[in-house]
C-alpha cells in the first residue's frame, strides 16, 4: 500500500456517489477477467481503510495487515458483491471483521501517531504524545459499535449518511451511538486524569 498512514477525506456526497459508479465499473471489469481493474479501487480506499483499522486496532502493523487482508478478501469475493449496494459499505464490513479477528488473536497496544509537533519544548512534545496515547487508549477501550462511529466520523470524516450506509443502520442510530460514544470517551478520559 503506497500512501498508507495519510489522512483520508471522503466527506462529500458527490465524490462518494461518483466513486460508486467507478467502483461498479471496475468490479465488472474484474469479473470479466481483468484483475488490473481492481488497482484503482485499492488506490481509492487504501488510506481510508488503513485509517479506520488504525483507530480500531491502535497498532500500525495490525492496521496495515487488516487493510491488506480486507482488499484480498474483497477481491476473492467479488462474485458475491451485490451491485445494488455501495462497494465501500461492503469492503468496510470485511475490514471490520478483519479488525475483530486481529483483536481476538493479538494483544492490543497503543501506537503513537507519526505526527507529533515539530516545535516546542521536550515537555510539550511529551505532553502531546501522552494526550494522543490517552485518547487512542480510550477509543480502543470503547465497545466496537461505539468505536466504529467515532472512527468513521472523526478520523475519516464521513457524513452521517455515509456512516449509516456503511454500517447498515439509520442516521438516527449513528447519531445516537456517536452521542453515547462521546459520553463514554469523556468518562474514560476523566478516569485516566484522576488516576494520573
């Protein structure tokens, strides 16, 4: 995966719908015997899937493995893809299953983000790192249904409608889970503050 680790932004509906048509065309080409048609799909979604996996798992290597496995499984199962659905929603579910399997198989630990401030005192850098670690630990500690809405909304910048489609739930459910997730995150972060 060439650009893994860079932030993804898929927040505009127009781009998302346009990508649906491109995805469906590429899938039909793959089904017709052209495996190279899958490459644009990988390029389009690799950063987004990696970002989701990183926030779900808290570990870069595991996130990379999960994203790559999701692409492999999606390619192998293209024959089962329902063209009436969005490709992103379908591969997102594959990715979530990969993340669940990896979490079950491996002990989760928190990795520091690769983007620390370039200036400031060593104390500032340490404090920034500590804050990022606390937030990541709190996100990883959330139950999966709350963790995924936080990740999709705040780290991949999907709209409520896009999240609802990806999860197969209503936008009302997405908003409700996000509200609950934010409350739980707040409590988790407060608890770590009191323990420090």
